[in-house]
C-alpha cells in the first residue's frame, strides 16, 4: 500500500503542462526486438491495465490532455483493446495508438477505425530483409499490410522509425518510402541503449558525429513532395540545429506522463526500464508524487543537457523530446 507523507503528494492534471499522455495498457508483445527501450522484465510477466484504470486516468486528465496514446507491448494484444479505444474516444479525447502492425491489430481495426484519430506503425527500414532480421520473420509484411488497411479505411497514419547502426545508411531511402506510403509523418528516433537495447543491442547506437552527418543533415535537406507529409526527427545531441533547446527537460518541465500497466508513471520515456525511478505512482484513482531517488531527484538542478545519458565525443545528449521537423 502506498502511503502519503504530505497532502501535496497527490497531484491533479492541472499541475502539469500536458497536451497528451501515454498509456501502456499491456506488457504483451508478439515480437522481442533486441533494441526495445523496455526491459526483459517488462515482457516476462504479462500485465494488462484494467479498463477501469484506463477510464480513471482519462477522467483525471480530462480538461488538460487532448490526446491519449495507447501503447504496449503490442496494444492490440490487450483482451479489451477494442473496448478501451472506443470508450476512451467517447471521453471525448483524440485516441492514437502505436502498433507493430500485428495481425491482432488488423483484426481489431474494423471495430476501432472510427475511434482512432491516428495510428503510428513501427517500421525501421524500407527493406523486408532488414526489418525481418531486426524484428523477426514477417515483421515487414505485417507493417505493410497494416498500412494498406489503414489507408483503405481512411485512418490517418504515421511511421515510427528507430535508426540503428545497421539502418543509418538507409535513411534517404526511408524518407522517400515513408512519403510514398501515404504517411502523414515519419517519426525518427535515435536508438538509446536502454531496456532490452542495453543488454542485447548496445552496439546498434549511432555515434553523435554519424547522427549529425547521416541523419540530421539528411533530414534538414529533405524537401517533401507532398505538403501533407512531415519528418519529425530526434535531435539527440546539442547540435546547433532548429529544435535543439538545451534547457528543455520533460521531467522538470512536467510536459509528459507515461502510465505503465503496473501503476508506475514516468515523465521521461528513456527511464521505463527501471520502475523504481518513476517520479509518480497511479494508486486508488490518484496520481501520487514519489520520494527518493526518482527521475525528479536526478534532474532537479539546471543543466546544459540530459543528465541521464553520457556525452559522446564531446557532444552532450539533450532531452529526447527536442525535435527537428521539416
């Protein structure tokens, strides 16, 4: 049982600067990508967020957050995925979900397509051979089939791409592929070696210099043909490019909340590997600020970059929510 030592530990949504919140509704996943930012322990025990908890969190966030993002694992593997999406959309808020394109998601799509404002499909390269090697057999086919069905259903969709050492040379092709697919956005992430990635794929992280030359410079030079297509790329390091505000921190600024199925609530998406670091806890319908050595304590002082990641070749990492958009 969580005990409160002071009344101000219970927080309302108005205590944050939220536009959206992330709900990790299940730890089940049909894939075990070696570079996932979530740890093995997260997937080793199946946890589903009860629909009643989802509803309580949505009600708590009402009036502040205007979008709810539903994640997993693979969110469609939650036994009540369809009901959660439809009930949440009735709140009313925009409901977005992130999927690896599983057949379970495609099976649920006819029942939820009208409730979804957007869908993000995870696809890290424009090559079946590469994607299947990274994510497992059939991963590319699943993602492409899901994109086809989203397009046919008229559901706006984006592509989420984690850039690895094995795929950084494919960035130009990925930009062209994403635009040709009909996606509204290509969301590009620098691979942070945390979670499963720290144990199984640490060598896949792209060094700062290569990230600048092979990703940021390429994205900055890209000129979309479609006006409805944008590229949103993580800056990752303190390079002097648009979006690189070295003072931004999602933890200190209270601009982000991520609710895990076991009740841990984070501000920083790169700390989900260790629930003991969660700044908050969802308990009995309330959001409680936790004490001790949490993400709040570790980012309490002003800094010139992210204090939770080491420098690389003299380049200081910055908050993952600093983005370069074209």
